[in-house]
C-alpha cells in the first residue's frame, strides 16, 4: 500500500476512491465525467447526479454500454404452454 495522499482541499483521499469525499474533485488521471445540468463530477457508472438528481446520459464515445444494459431479449415461442407436448389421453 502507498502512503495516504491528500486532495487539493486538504482532505485525505481514501484508497481506491475516484473522487474526493470532501469536495468531489476527481482523483488521479481518470477522465472527468460531469453532470450535463449542474457540472458536478460524476462516477463513470452513475445513473443519476448526486447533486441535482438529473439522469446521467449515455457516454458520448458511442460504446453503447448503457444501452446494452437496458436491452431486454426475449426468446421467441417461449411461454406458458408453448413448445411443450400435449399429453395423450389414455384409452381404456
């Protein structure tokens, strides 16, 4: 482990953090993602801004990761009673 570092605001940086817990500044050389409404720094996986509550938008680089997470794929022909054989009636 490395020695504890401090943010420009003076607060200690928690190991593994991406942002300062005190002021919200990004830590390290990670690209800064900000809210489109209030410019508050956001974690890359944020669904909503913790400052104003606006829904985070999909990444502009076109990787489509968020869209893929929301996609629901249904298998055709699968449902209650479909695809299962009907039992034969017993004849006496």
